[in-house]
């Protein structure tokens, strides 16, 4: 049975153009900096983000961890969102690997961190206190509904960062979704951020990898961090070839995913027993809950749907995330809602 896999946009497979480019890729040893395809990918990424340099890394997690290692010293503090990937979904890497502690702040409804709350969380200069070194945001913000954050907010945050000598890191795993949804350029999404990590292997469909962008010194340090994390790959051009297509040809298609997410949210909104979470379908994600009147647990619903060929991401006892992507069309969206309706009929 062909599954309708709405668990994540990470399930996307490389396109035929990507597979062809991968087969033909010109390669070299990237630990020596000699892989022409990796170098080309990095040049494209730095151009797109308006940064001096870029580094191809194995994953979004590696991008954030390498950025943390490159920006901080042991004992530093990072201000970040309570629901951010860097805080919740990376096994506490900032503490475990960088010796840095998080100062998590609850996000506002729109995925931003309140500027005044950030300002009051910055440690004062005192021998007792850790040094607040970095403020990290996420755009789009996954757990806040895949919500895109406006360049106006990021500009304001940049001013705060400059005022207090903080480094601004952007987890831009899905920053091309943000750019598409807001109708702005990737450079505007990056704005004053000192570093940005972009995933190639989500809605952009590359099989592997992310690019971390920033100034030359930062990328030099991040490159060392990547090596100690075991991410110094050799003939990585075979993978980077797909990444080049991801960055140059795939951003234009993300709007289709957003339209399908809107369709999904509209249809789900008509199903008795389901309530949509805030910000649903602002890009390619729809978060929703089963109402108290639904007799089945989230696990039961998830299992029944799987048997009918629909996969959803179970994110809480009765909460789900559905993510639209290249492998999902409007018919699949309609089919998945039809199956869900049957499963939870109350
Ligand atoms: N997100 C995955 C899961 O890890 C939750 C998903 O299915 O959404 N930043 C953000 C904002 C992410 O959503 C993710 C992956 C990452 C970083 C990490 O990327 P990878 O999986 O490449 O390490």
C-alpha cells in the first residue's frame, strides 16, 4: 500500500533531477576543502543568505550544535525558546557538548520571543553570573505551528543584540518556507542574524544535509566543530549536488505545500471532534487535537490511520502534527481527512 506520509517534510525523497546530479557530481576530499560541488553549494548558500561563508553539515542538528560550539565558551548562556528545536529536540547538546546552559523563554503566540523579556533575561556583568552570549530564534517556528516570523521582528531583535553585544543565531531549518509565506527574500529572513542554519532535506527534498552560514571567522570555527562532531565528510559532493538543486530549484514549490496545508486545515476544521491549534497552515504544518468527546486515544487513532495508509506525527496524548511536502498532493490531503473522519466518527 502507498502510504500518505504526513509525519514530516523530512520524509521527502530526492527528485530525479537530484539523483541525476548526484550521479554526475564532480567530487574531491572535502576535509581538504577540495570538493568542488560542496564548495559550489557553500557559495550558493552564502550568496543567498548574504553571508561571507557557508559550511555543509550533515543535518540541522549538526548545524545548530556546530554554531553553538563556534559561538560560545563553556559556562555561557543561550537565550532561546522553550519550544525551540535547539532547546527541546537536540538531547541538550548545548549543555552536553558545548558546556553551555540554556535560558529558555516561553514563546509568544506568533513564535517570537518577547524583546523586553529577552532584555530582562540578559545577565548583568557579575562574577556570579554566566555570560549571556547568544540569542537563538527559529524561523519558521516548528512547534508554534510552523509559523513564519517577520523580518521586522528579526530586525528589532538584531538591534537588541547589537546593544548588548549578543550573537544572534537563526535556526532557519525551514527559512525558505518563511520566505515563501511572507513573500520576502531569504536575505530578509536572515536579516541581522550572525549565523543561520538551513535544512536542505526537508521541504527542499535533498536526501541529506544542511548549510550553516555566517562570517568567515565563525565558519572557520564551525568547521573545526564539525570535524570533532564527526561531520568531516570526504567526497560529500555526491550529496551536495542534490543540495544545490534544493537551494536553486526547489524553494519555488514550497507555496504548493502551504496551499495543501491550508486545504488540510480547512477540511480538518469541518470534522467533528477535531480542533486546530493556533497558527495552523501558516506554512506547511497543521497541528490539531482530538476533543475530549472522542473516545479513542491518540495512539489508537494513529494506529488505525496507519492501517488505512495514513501516517501522522503524534505529538501528545491526543495531539497530532501533519506536514505537507513534495510527496503530498491535494487528493492525498482529501483522502487522509476522509480516513480520519471515519476513524474518529463520534
Ligand atoms: N525537525 C524534525 C524533528 O526533529 C522534530 C521534524 O520532523 O520537524 N531545526 C528545526 C526547526 C527542525 O524542525 C529540525 C528537525 C531540526 C532543526 C533538525 O534537523 P535534522 O533532523 O536534520 O537534524
